[in-house]
C-alpha cells in the first residue's frame, strides 16, 4: 500500500467532482474493493490510470529546492562539488553527498558551520581533486 497513491486517488476524486457513491462504484468495478485503503499498489495504479482516462490531470512533481546556505564558502563548496560530478570525480552531485564529505573531513554536519580556515582548506582540497585524472569506474 502506498500512502502517496492513496492521496493521489483522493485528489483525483475531488478534481473529477466524484460523489462518494460514484467513487466507490469505480473502485469496486476496477478492483472488487470499495476502499482505497484496501487496495494493493497495483490496484491503486489501476485506479489512477482509470481516473486519468476520466480526465484527472495529476500535477507534475515539484523539483526539490535544495538547501539554501548562508555562507559564501558553502555556496563555493557546492559549486566545486557539482563541477567534480560533471567531471566524473564523484558519483553523487547532491548537497547531501557534499555534506557527508564535509562531515567526514571536519566532523561538522553543515558547511555553514565551518570556520574560515576549514572552509579554505576544503575548497583547496576540492580544487586539487578536480586536477586529478578521472578513474574509469566510480
């Protein structure tokens, strides 16, 4: 069971203006069950597909904003980390991956918490890393 799919089904019901009787009749016709909570994931997807055919227009998923950092050195670290990803030096370009590296190097969970000397050392380390040859497999 997927709570996300159940939420989408309820949104579709509302968007289509389906009365409860019509909604439950649709569920029963498609799955033999009269409650979205009783549906398997496969049945939930079947119901969603039928609701799309009836005119439901699911919204596109929102792109995650990502963390906003307050320190200029944090933004510099992110930029360098993403450059390393583009060059093939790291396998994961996310802020969380960069934060994991920062934590491994300094013990601090956020680059915003770095002292200026620590930040400079990490920035220089990433610049140096970018100059190394890229290994074939990450």
